[in-house]
C-alpha cells in the first residue's frame, strides 16, 4: 500500500489531542457513573468504537493507495532552436544593463515557458557555434545561457546565414515526417545588423521546409554605445561607435516563413507575446507509454468511519447517553 501523505507531526498532534481530551472525558464520566450507581465499564465499548472511527479518519487523511491500473501517457512537444547574436554590437547599453544581459534574462523566461519542449541554443556573429543541442534539461540550458558573452564568438560583423543554416540542419537531423515540421521552430535574436550575403538563400530553404522563423529585435532606433576597456568603443576615425536596431531584415525573414517579428526596446518588451504565439503552435506526437498507476482510496476508509459514526449515535449505554 502506498500513501499520498507521510505520517508526520500533524497526525501525531491529532492523536495526542484525541486521547488527552477523551481521557479527561472518561474521568468525568466515571465520577458521574459512580454518583448514579451505573456500570461504568460499558463506556469502554463506546471508547473502542470511537477509537476505530478516529483511526479510520487518520488513515483516510494519509491517502492510502492500492491496486494497480494502466494509464496511457502521450508525449507531445515542439523543437525550438534559438539563435542568439553575440557580436560586439550586442554589448551596447541602450537596453539596460546591456542588450546581451537583457536577452540572457529573457531566455530563461523562454526556457521556463517551454519546459515540456526540446530547446537548443546556437550562438553566432560572423560564424555560428552550437552552444547547447536540443534538450529537455532546463538546468543545462540555464547554465549555458548564464555563460553567454560576446567573447565566445569571433568578431568581424554579423551574418544570419550560418546560424540559420545550422538550426535548420539540427532540426532536420531528427528525420521527422513532413507533417510534423510545423512543430519545428527557429527563433533568431539580434539587433538586425546583417552583413552576410547568403541570408535570403537560407531563408528560402527554411520556407521550403515549412519551418517557422520567429525573430526578436533587441535595441533602440536611437542606438547605443559600447564599452571597450576603460572607455567607449571608437571607430578608426576616432568617433564613438553607435549601434542601432535595424528591424527591417528581421521583419523580412519572419514574414517569409509565416513567423512573426517581435522587439525589445526602451518602451516595450514583446517576449511574452512571442511566447504566446509559439505556444499556439501544435506540438508533434513523440511517443505513448503505458504506466502503472494506483489511485487514492481514502473514500473507502472515510465511508467506514461515517458508518461507525452513525452506529455511535444510534447505540446508547445504560442511563447515560455518550
């Protein structure tokens, strides 16, 4: 027999309270019986009956489970590859504290929101690197997210093509049927500065495969500066570098694949909307398993306690109603 609750302090307190107060009651009852010259020993029949009632109530409170049954458990979920831009422009602080730090915080929200789905992370600048393969392990995902910084990838600008190509390849490696590609999703997070030449070609491949691409732009139209060493980053002419959000390329990529564009700027944060939009996409059926289950049968013991309680009310002892 299994128990839903463990026998603990609450049950011990109830038992002690029951016996203390019933002991006081029996002492008083004995005095009354002596004065009325009645048989006090018959009161122990009631005591035994009420102890049985109390024991059944304690057992039902603990939630006994017995017997076995087969229950089918179906696994349904999505595969989400998240591509995160870690180029130097993501160190800009027009979004506080910086664009990268803000994205790290929001990525943890995304991981928590899709805890029943597989998530993978790709980091990129001019090249792409697999940070975390598709996994259900939220702890591993959060660990990889926490270590993200712009020094993990080489400089040289931003190219959307390598991360998108890698994300599509990793999603295709599962060899899912064509009907299930609707549950495969790519999320591209960047400030929109794309210096690559093959982005549209890769985006066409994503569109052909039926994979939805959601894009998240991070930054402001006014732009922000980047810390470098002891001061602000300068260009070769000695001018302070200002990097601005360029949403046009991100919007175009999302629209062509049936996805959506979202944005984080100084006035709004669309991450909750993006989570809601992705949540509406139907997950694919993965597998079904039959597991052994046992159900809580507390009501049997509760019913027995109620029957004994009725018997207790109906049965009286001589002279005194107890």
